[in-house]
């Protein structure tokens, strides 16, 4: 799997009105027929060479790609929702509290899954079916958003499936601390994917009209590569959303 997974929760800022109108027009004219890496790179170069972009930050091709994928996901979500009914019936690690407590209702939750092919996290469209492995572990056959049946994977529910991580608003950057586990958007020459990482250090800066300007030094868990990124490339993992339980 070599594409960027769409992210419904993350807002991509910085496009001008004219650029958005151009992208909307191209989307209505071509659909998804021409939406490949070369298309996104060509469109980003076109925007960056325009006079309206002269005094603004240059766009990356991956930002254009993410805008299109978010746009397609939004239009598709009106009549297609992730099917978690099978998972709800089969895995106690996701569907129920501690023994003796009532079950959660997860019908409105979105899930993400870690591909066994590249270790990156992708949004789940639906759970096709399930099985119990020889080691008595529950496995789900996962359909990823933006991919067909040929890319389905059997994944361990406990280890490779979780609630979707969420984008962080610029006003919320103070919740992040060194040591926090996050999901970070890793960009390379030929790919852009989401991986687990943790924050090594934070250089706080004064926010301005564009929002958070802080620098986050992170280390990816899968390859130990370190880099400094801005807030737009970080997502908070589900545990940030859960209140800490008090000791009895």
C-alpha cells in the first residue's frame, strides 16, 4: 500500500480561494481518474508559480493530495459509513468494559488499522469478516478507505486496530508534552504515510495569525528516524481523548 490515507479529522489550511475553486473544478471534471502523485505535484507547482502565492508559504504536493482525499471522503461519507457491526460482536477487547460491566456502543466510532505491509496506519472503511487464529486471537479482515478488496488484510484486533487518532487544533498545542505518543505524517520523496512516533522535545514559539508556530522534535517508532515537524503533521492518539481514571 503506497498511498496517503485520507484524513477526515485534519483540516488542511493555507489554500487561497482561487486555489480551492480550481481544485473543486478539477475534481468535478475528472473525478478520481487523474488523481495520482504526478497530478498532485503538477498542481502544486502551478499554484506555487502563481503571483497570488508569491508572498505565501509554498505548498507541498502532499497537501494538495490530502485536500483531494479529504474532499472525496466527505462526499462519500453521506451514503457510506464504516461497518463495525462484525467487530462489535467478536472482540471483547474493543466491545466491552471489564468483566461484569455493560458493553459500549461503538456504532459511531471510526477506526484505523496498521498495515502489516508497511507498518503505517490507514483509516478503516469496514470490517469484512473475522476469524479466530490458532493462537486464539481475534483477527478481522480489514478494508481500508480508498483501497479495494485486493488490498484487504487479516489483522490482529488487539494489536493492529484502534480508534482513529485525531487532528490537533492550534489552540490545543499545549496538551502535547515530551514523551507523548503521537501519530506523525512522514513525508518521503515517493510516499507520505502515518506512523506512530513520540515527542522528544518541543521548542515553544509565539503563535501568530497562522496559528501554532512551535517546533516538535519527534522520533518514529518503526525506524527511530528523528525530525522536527510542525503541528499540522501531528495527530493525537486515542488515549488523549480518554480522561484519566482515579484510583479507587
